[in-house]
C-alpha cells in the first residue's frame, strides 16, 4: 500500500527553509492522490487483488499556483479510464485562494504591474495583464448580483449618503456622487441595499434611484436619513411616502457657518440642549426658545433654525431605543471612509462602470461582514413603529414654521 507517512526530518534535509512549506504541500497533495488512486483501482501499488479494476500507467506533470508558490504535482494515469484529483479544477492552474488574493489586490487599487510583482513575490512566474482582467471579470458578476438582488420584507429605516469621486467624461475630469443606501429591516439587521452614480443635487436623479430600490422590493420605509440634498425631500415624499430626517451633524455645520468662529462652541452647546430632551414635544419647545435667543444676535441663524426645525427633530417621534442611530448619517461615515480609502488609490476613474466595480466590491465585502454581526437595532423597538404615535408624526412635515 502507499506510504501514509513522510518523515519530517527527511523533508527538512531535502529542502531549505524557504521551500519547506512548499515541499510539504507538494508531498501531502501527492499522498492524497496516491491514496485516491488506490481506491479507484481497488488495490495499492504492486498489490495483488481480485478487486483490481485497472492498472497504473505512469504520471503526467501538472503545476498548481498557490499562496506558497508553484507546486509541481504528478497526477497518476490509468490504463483504462481517467483520474483527476478533486482539489484541482480542469484547465485551471491557479488555486481559488490565489484568485481571491489577486482580485482583492485589484479591488484595493493595486495596479496590474504591482499585481504581477505580488504574484512573483509569492513564488510564481508572474501573471499577464489579460490574465488579471479575466480573473477580475468574476468581480463584475458578483457585484451586479449583489446590487440588483431582490429586497425582501419591510425596511423601516433608510440612510443615504454621498461620496464624491473623480471620473473622466468626454475628455474632461468631473466629480460625480456615489450614493450609498443602507437600510435596517424589521429584524434589526442592516444591509447595504443600493449604489447609484450621478449628480446628487438633481431631483430626477434621486427619484430614479429611489424608484429602482422600490422596484427591487424596498417597502415599509418610514424614515429616510440624509444630508439636505436639493430635490431629495420631494423625491422621498413622491416615491416612498416617508418622513425625512435631516442629518443633525450636517445641520450643525450649516448653522455654525452663520456664527463667528470664536462663538461656535457657545452656540453649539446651546443648540445641543435641544437634543438632550426626552421627547419630541419638549425638544420642540426648547428648540424655539434657543432659536429666539440666538435670533437677536444672529438673525440668519434664527431663520435657519426655523426652516430646519421639523426636519432635524423628525427622529424624536420614533422609538427611543433607535434614536441614537437615527439622528444623523454617522452610521455611514466609516463605510464612506473605507470607500474613499480604496478609491484614492485609483485617483481618477476611467468611467462610471469602473466606479461601480470597485465601490460595489467594497460594499459587498462590508455587507458580508455585517451579516455576521449582532442586530444593529433592538427588535423590541420595531413593534412600536406600528402604533398610532408614529402615524401622527407625519403631519410634522407640513406644520407651519416657528415664528
């Protein structure tokens, strides 16, 4: 029968330290193939057996590129029939894990030349530009399936935020918005539900994006959290019929622009008193008091607060357990930073398809990580969304502005 052990000392004597793991891998895979062939034939090498079905007929060489380098294997041949080891793929000489490494390097913005250097550093002979392109075609298929997947169930909360990237268009370099949509379902789990490229200020752009989400099954949206993009509020009302929550962090930046830099700390502390209130009614009362106090010195700031009151405080009408994550787009900040980090390596994208490919791959990777984590929101608070209290909060959008 085939030897089932290979003395470790013998291997170490035959190879240097740099090739030790590679030799171990070659030997282990060779032992697996030999044992596998024994089972196919019904007898071991030089063994007489009435159950034998065929005989060995030499070997054929086959190389396998792995993270340890190129393994030189000898695949046993049979006189009748054929044998091919299950851990290899026909007509493919690159290990799946290595394909993943190359794809991840590309997603991270590593150039084709650097990918080739990476492959050589891993002990292989290199890889051509066309080979990298072929290996990365799988990225497009996975990203497309992810971004177009059906959305099942209700999604009460939806966050929208934009990351601006540079792309070549008609011989010019222009800035476009990559809009990322994240939603939480009634089970309290969050997912990345959409990606769209275009001008973030135009209402038709927002309507098109939201309609696409609705066609894929995004239903039951009660609150949309975003920055104050022009045209977005109208699109939310028309397409989703949901309440809009203006990002509190972005509002504070806008409000403090009306105040001298030396007074920012005092004014910010005064406005933050509103957000410490336990309910919507009290928060509204304090908001108007603060606005009147600040109006005497900064009239434009008072007007800004009048205009933004209902949009900034919309989250206060939702379950208390969820409010800490509803008042701003901060839950998207870390995701946006990761997208920017990967995109900065590229710098200027050749076209919008390349943005979808790279950003979509980053989002797919992050979404997979989220699915392994605990619930993002407490499921107990979801039951409160069906109570009349939330329904009565809708008219807040059209209440006259504070005097």
